[in-house]
C-alpha cells in the first residue's frame, strides 16, 4: 500500500535528484568564541569551505514553491537574540547587541523565551529601498524571518526544510518585518496542514497565541506593542508570493543593481555574478576568516532572563520586582 506519508517522504528525494547541485549532507559549522559574548561567531561550511547562510543556501530545496529552506538562528525555548550578521563577510551568525551587550528576549508568561524555532529564509531580502505596498513601509534590511511551529527544537546554524503556511506582516518601528509561519517538513502534522487555518484542529490556540506574542514580546524591555497589518495572518498562497518577491529583491542585491545598505553580499555559488562572487577555496584567507573552529566555554547570561514577566489586560508589565 502506498501511504500518504510514503508519498510525502519520497517527493523531496525525487526533487533533490532533479537538482543535484547542492549537497545538504556536506554542510558543517565553523564556530569561534564564547556563547553569550559579542565575539562569538558561526560560519556555515560546505565541504569544509566557508559559504554564506544568507546568499549561498538555495531558497527552495525542490520544485515545490511551498517548501523552502530555513536557517535556524534561535532554537525553541532559548532567549539569545542570535542572527545573521548582515555586514560581515559571508554573513556568520552572531549574538546581536543592545546597549553594547548581548541581547536576549524576556520570557512573557505563559511563554518561555522564543516559544518556537526562529530564524530566516536564505536568498530573500526585506529591501529598505522603497515602501512595500501591503505594509506601506520600507523593509527592515534583513532576510525574511520565519517561525517554525514543529516539535523539533533545532540548533543554531541548522538548515531545515519547512512548509509555508502563512505569514504576519509586522510594522516594527516603521519598518516592514514579515514573520512567515512555517512547519518543519519532518514534523508529524506537516503533511496534514497546508494553510494557517488548518493548524487549530491539531494545535488548538497555537496560531492566535503566537500572533499575539509577536505584538507584545518587546513590552518588558519598554517598547510599545508592535502592530500587525490587518491584525491577522495572510494565507499560504500570499505568503509564498511575498517570499518569491523578496527573492527578486535579493537577486538585485547580489547583482549589485541596488543600494546594498551596508550588507556584505559576497557569495560563493554564482560565478556568473562576478561583482559579488568569491571562491570558497580561498575565501578564508582572502576575507580574513578564522581557519577553523575554536569555541570557548559559554559565559553566563543575566538573571533577568531566568524569570517570567506578566502582562495585565492593557499589556502593561505587572510588578516592579525586576530590573
Ligand atoms: C538547482 O539549484 C541551483 C543553485 O541554487 C539553481 O540555480 C537551479 O535553478 C536549480 N535547478 C532546479 C532545476 O531547481
Ligand atoms: C514611505 O511612506 C511614508 C509614509 O507612510 C513616507 O513618509 C515616505 O516618504 C515613503 N518612503 C518612500 C521611500 O517612498
Ligand atoms: C484581511 O483580513 C480580512 C478578515 O479580517 C480577510 O478577509 C482579508 O482577506 C485579509 N486581507 C489579506 C490581504 O489577507
Ligand atoms: C489568499 O489570500 C489572498 C489575499 O487575501 C486571496 O486573494 C486569496 O483568494 C487567498 N487564497 C486562498 C486559497 O484562500
Ligand atoms: C566582500 O567582502 C569584502 C571584505 O569584507 C568587502 O570589502 C567587499 O565590499 C565585499 N563585497 C561585496 C560585494 O559585498
Ligand atoms: C581565489 O581563487 C580564484 C580561483 O580559484 C582566483 O581566480 C582568485 O584570484 C583568487 N582570489 C584571491 C584573492 O586570491
């Protein structure tokens, strides 16, 4: 008997065979410095040579436009604001800074830190060069973000395949900041859900709860609520078209056709784009990268991030016991 899961299992294999140019099994990580410090970095390697998380991982692992690659920056239930360094050569992952110190997200009850797997979509760009029609605001100059609601917590620097189910259009600080809703293709319910509306049947309350989290998660640090355009998700079809559009903005970026806004867009996979191409075989020396991993013991994080923050009905922080 050919089961549904058998079909889902074999489709990516067939698609991967159709595009044998990228060997996902040849990926590894080059890590230097100590966790919870601003010096910590992780570069992505392919056959042990450095490549860019952002510019060198294909957007799609197969022909199916609803399935995309996803770079895990923040594993579920961790709180370091870890992300891709836009201005550094080959865009390593680093610990984002706030007021000169590593930045963390507070836990807002009932959630613990980042309640889902969080990261970004390779070969996409939220172009800051113009106002986007859906949000009437310029992009935030980053790859498009994604949150993965699957069970697997992930690890920093992991490349996952996810199915796009929808998206939230945040307007954070006057910038467009899409949060794509996705699910790890290997999750037990991935084959059962095709759109954000399908999720409630299997994960009651999750969809609304995560939408609300995006509006209030910066309140404990003193920020206002973050508005979401239309205050709801756009569907999977619309989200997929937003991703396709952001991929064209990214292509203009690496071609040098637009203002790059201080992004380092060196890439190692498109020799046909000479303005940004570097050979991965001499990139370590040419770009001055560390030659190998040299990870140091993690530093402790601040006590503040071990506790819960409680919000009242007006989204104010209750209690003054935390500093
Ligand atoms: C295979 O991947 C390469 C590199 O990302 C891409 O340029 C090409 O269009 C892909 N081919 C197919 C058939 O998807
Ligand atoms: C974007 O729209 C705002 C108003 O919402 C306007 O002030 C700004 O000039 C526009 N920017 C561009 C680049 O068009
Ligand atoms: C905006 O929300 C309404 C429901 O409140 C929905 O019918 C409409 O399709 C949404 N617009 C988009 C672009 O998703
Ligand atoms: C998805 O949303 C768009 C914009 O609201 C709408 O035009 C389209 O009909 C929707 N597609 C499906 C399959 O619901
Ligand atoms: C490539 O990286 C070098 C070293 O950081 C930098 O000087 C150059 O501007 C980068 N080129 C592109 C296209 O980003
Ligand atoms: C890197 O290697 C390529 C060929 O593999 C060569 O064309 C290029 O000049 C080298 N770049 C540097 C900076 O050595």
